């Protein structure tokens, strides 16, 4: 049976190292909203433009009250190479384990070829977490072509915060 990230419940707290060796904690209560982007890794050509858009919008997300971070199963070396090439300034966590991916309710894929990557990786996901670490938005994809529009997501989150809207989608069946 697969697990999904339940709206209104806390995302598992996962301690990761960033590409630069700092500690990054996902799902923790921080007192601020969080935008957590899970990306496939260095091998994914669709991830770079998406994360470049996150970078371009980062100040707007910060101004709306969000801390921004991204995570993947990539090694620190691969993540560092992408950060250096693309100039991302948000924290980039690496070495996301398969157990962590499962705990977050992510779809997991095997590499198609040994040249694609050397390990299983998470498919894309975007989480908007409330200041207490609970899931306000969970957009979990099983492939690289489906990701939320960041402009629409930010606009919706500003509306949600300004109007103190509750978490939606909490009816389980």
C-alpha cells in the first residue's frame, strides 16, 4: 500500500545535508511557511527551468512569508554542480533516501539507463507547508511533465494566507 502526504497532517521531518554541507530539515515547524520543491536530479532537463523559475521568484515567495528549499536524491557533488551552473541561492538538500521518499509519499523511479543516473530518484513534488509543518498543498507527480504553475501557486497561497483559509482536501476515504 502506498502512502500519500495527507493534507492538514505534518510532513515527516527529514534531516538532510545541503550541497554545501549545511543541515536542512524538511517538514519541521519553523514558524514560517515553506515552499518545498522535490526535483528529479541533475539528469532531468525539465527540472532546471522549473528551479530557475523558483530562483527568479524566490524574493516574492520570501516576501509572502515563505522559506524556499529544494531536495533530491542526487549526491552533494551533483547538486553542487547544478547550483554552480544555475546560480540557485535557496538551500538544496541532497541524498534523499528511498525511505525518505516513501515517507513523503513521493513517486519513485528507477533510472532508464546507467548513464541517466546511478540510483532511484523521486519524481517531482511541490509542498506548501504551514508554519507548524502541516501540509497546506501537496502536488505530487509521477513524471517530469506535471508540475504546478508557480505563479498561480504563489497567487493562491497569498490569498490563502491573507484570508486565513483552512487546509482543503482533508476528507479521507
